[in-house]
C-alpha cells in the first residue's frame, strides 16, 4: 500500500492518536485525508476534510461511505474505554465496549470494503491494543472487546484478500493521550506510533507492534497463560 498520493479516512480524528494519524498521513504525502469525528467541528488539522461519523450508528457509517467514495486507505481508530472491571463493572459498559470496538469497526470495514475494491484494493488499518493479547481485571471490558476486534481483523484480512485489500492491525500499549491520562507509568508518543503504523502499512505488514510492551507480550503468547500472567506466580504484570 502506497501512502503517498493515497486518499485516507481516519475515524476518531479530532484528538489523540487519530489526530496524529491525520498529520502523519499528510507528512507521508497523502493526497487527501478525511478526518472522521462525531463532531466534525472539532477537527483542527489544516487541510483535513472533516466528515461526520459515529461508528456505532448505521446511518452515520453509510453516509460517511457515500461522502468519501474515493478512499483508498481506511484507518479504524475511533474508540473509547469505560474501564469496566471484570467483577463489578456495569454490564452495559461491556456492551458499549463491544458496540464501539467490534461492531463499529466491522460496520466501517463493511461499508468501505466496496469503496476500496472499486478504487483498486487499498488497505485497512485497525487500531487494536496490547490488550488484544493479554487482559487486566481493571479494564476487562476494553480488553475483551479488543481481543474480539483482533479476531474480526483476522477474518477481514482473509475475506478482503480476494479484492486486493490489505488489512493491517496495530497493537500498542498506553499512549500519551487523553484516554490514558490517568494511567501511571511510561507512555508512547502517539505521533511516533502513527508514523510507525503507516510505515508498516506501506511495507505490507499484517501486524505492527507499536512499542516494547506489545513486542514483549506477543513474544510470550506461545508459552500460554503462565507467561502472559506472571502475577499469578507473584511476579510483575507484563502491562
């Protein structure tokens, strides 16, 4: 997937990692960048084309696909976290996590699949998380939804291969954005993560690991739960 001269749409583009994707796309030579947001008036990156889209609303997603019919790169970045705890988190919060990260990402991907096909195939980049692979009790709703989104991403990769559409997943831990403002510990620069992800798309990678924590967790996957959850043996958590 060539980023230069591409036409991209980024969801959740009014702040955080989404805004950094818009900036990185322009820096990489994208011809046009649609900046999707529930409130397009909050899009501030010069040159971006604001598009109203709520990924949890079918009509809004359909309207966005009609408004951006020249897209060659879809970046499913929109997300949120309820921080629903596994034991006492409100079940409605779990549903909201799945509606946003799983159903919302699928709805956008389905709506834009024919657009990408008509425009030569293009690519989809889904922003996942290190929590796609390892869970934590204090944010189990988010982690469960991201694990399911990873599964959806893998299915999309297979289903869209026939039309020449590349599907890439970005796994990353905490970023220096509003969403993780209350989380202690080191956080990655969202601008650097956006650039790394686009480089991975350009290289045709199926997955991009955006930070050291994601690489460490992926390396532990073959060894199963005992490696992924060392706190069960009195050790420190991987995330």
